[in-house]
C-alpha cells in the first residue's frame, strides 16, 4: 500500500517536533551528535541537519571534543547557549506587578516591582499596568548581546482555561466570568511581537517547587500558597492536574465549615475565608492598618510581630494552621497526596503555622500511621510563581525552537 507524502504543514510540524527533541537533549547537558541520535532515535543524517539549524539560530554551540575511546575521530560536543533566549515573567498581586527576566538556564537578568493601582474589578486597567511593566522589562534587556526575547508569561490568580488561556474567574480582583487577559495585555503592547501566555499563578509555582526537589518528592503532591489570596495545585507524576475546568487544586475555595463566613465564590466557610490576607490580618488585629496602609504593609507588620513573639499574632497563625490542616486532611482523603508543600507567606510563617497543623493532624497520624503525609515549606518561597512562569516560557522555547530567529 502506497501512502501519500505528508502535507507541508505536517512536515513542518514533524521538523519542529524533532528540533525540540534535539534541543531538549542538548539542554540536559553537553553531548555529541551520536549521543543525540541514541537518545532520540533519530537517524544520524537528521541529527546533523537539526543541529545545524540550532547552531544557525544561536541556541547551541560546539564546545570542544570528547574522546571516543578508540581510534575514531573525537566527537564534537554541543551545549546550550542559555543567554540566547530571554523570557519575561510578570506576576500580578493585589497591589503590585512583579516582573523577572531570565535566560534559558534560569539566570535572572532583570527584576522589578511596581504598584499597579488598578481599581477593583477593572481588568483593562490591570492589563495596562502589566503591559507597562513588561515594556519596561523589555527595554531593560533589549541591549543584551545576542539575546532574543522569546516569550512573555503573565501569572494570574484564578483558573486559566482553554486554548485561549482565559481567566475563568479572579474573585480576589472582582472579575466575574471569563476574562481574556491575554488579549487585554496584548492590546497595550502593539509593538511587542512575541508569544504571550497567561498561566495560573499557583500552578506554575507548584511546578517550580516540584522541579526544585523532584528527586525526593512522592508521586502525588499538593501545593497550597497564600499571598494575593489562597490558591493551590495538584501534581501527579510531576504534571499539574488542572481538572475539567482548569480549577483542579483550587484549595482556597475548599469549604472547611459549611456554616462559616460567606465567600465571594458563592460557597461558605472556604479556606480562603480563614487564612487569606484579609481574614488573617483581621484575626491578628491588623485590619485597621490594612485599610489605611494596604495589604503589603500590614503583612510586613504581621511578620514583625511574629518574630517579636506577639501573642495575638502567634495565636492567629496557630488558628490558621488548624484551619489549613482541615483542608489538608480533605485533600489527602481524596488524592492520597504524599506531601503538601506550602508557598507564599505560608512558607515564610511555617514555624508559627506548624503547631496548629500538627495538633490537627495528630489523631490521623496516630490512628493511620501508614497514611502519614508530610507538610513542608516550599524551597523557593515567594519567588516560586515568578520562577515557575519563567520555566513555563523556557519550556515553550524548548518545545518550538523555530520561534528563535537565525543569528545575523
């Protein structure tokens, strides 16, 4: 039976796929073309052509030779050129836009933070603020020799769904229904002709934490962070389980008390109503400071009081630990997660949360010791979201190197 030749579009897709295979292998460490052929299953002629294209695009370079162990010619080694590609990541919080630019190795080449002052519920004003900070970051890295700005990644609180990467809801920002944040930001960046992605902030933070410790983590890991609000992610085998609507792992909106305070999501007694910034600050006696000076200033003061062993502050964190443990028990019961990683200020204040967590989990640990799960602070702290967004951009380049132009 004769098969028709693949269509041009199919041929281009196959070449992109094969380029990605080769680039990923080189990104894992210096290697020879024969190593690439062995690792990818591609024939040597294909590897030669694909590596030639990657060399032309400046993504890899030859770095000497490795002995063959025989009489043959030494093999030429190839390595990644990390500085060839940059990603700009922007994280949106209630009060600020945090930006980071990093290369393919994760080396940070620019970082900034600015208050956005976007009115509650005004998605376009927030998009304009994000675009402004992205533009400033792009200007800051424009003159780096040989560097190509490949992608912009915006990390937003709230489920991100579908191929259009729309924000299904951003309750903490007053957004109801689907919001096309990507289109709004792009409209304010008419001359920045680069791929722009919108990702869920907790999901990319969870991935960043996973990759920081993947050799020691179990198969199922839950991640919970608190900063803008309370979010989370569920990792199964190192991959985010987003669920049917992109809301998988949204632990902040898990009800832990059906007669609890009403939540803007429509439920009652959600975890976010106990350990989110507003309720936590209120319990710690800092609601007035938050109203006059803002959330960031009040959280900074709470941190100071915790380190000063203020009774009210420490009691608030102890109570928050117990509420967090209730959600952890529920997550564990459904997913059998082997570890729960805490991020945001939950990681910063783990010392004060832990007694409340341990107290609430002690009965389960005594009765069912085989199902004991670990609760640990994240290794990356508040950098996890930006690091995860940068990694998302890096993976986008590794998946499609054709977006990087030929040098010269």
